[in-house]
């Protein structure tokens, strides 16, 4: 194995945040999911999901929009462009860690 091992983004690497980002990455660009739906998908408590969304939002990885549907407050979440890029880089780093020979071949192709 040659070259340094890739770094894993610590913001995404926490298990709960990785699950959030992975779930949001399945949405097409521009689509958003309501907080309760995301909570159901991930089987997380509202408080736990809120804490992890805040960290992702602070990093610029998710966009959180608070609005109203009629008189009911609604929170909509989507992965930002920066978040999609960070997740793509994270998954590439994981692949390189799992299969370093593939990483070496990819570096050769880039030259």
C-alpha cells in the first residue's frame, strides 16, 4: 500500500449523522423531507435527531427550513450541495480504506 490513508470527515463519521446523511442523499436535488418522516425512517428520538441535525447544519451539510403548513409548524430538511460533496468524499474515502488497491489504481488513472 502506498500513499497516506484518506481521512474520514468527523462530522459525518458519527454513526447517527452518517445515517442521517445517507438517508438524505437518497433524495433528488431540491427535494426535502419533513422532520417526522426522517425521524420515522431513522428510528431516532426527536431530541437525538435534532442534536445531530444541528451539527450537520452548523457544518453546512444540511439545510433546515422551518415553515408552516396551515397553522402547523413544519420543519423540512435536505442535504446541501456542500453536504452532498462531503458525503461523496466520505464514501470515496471509505472505499479507499476498504480496497486500497483500487485507490492505487484510481491514482494511476488520474496521472
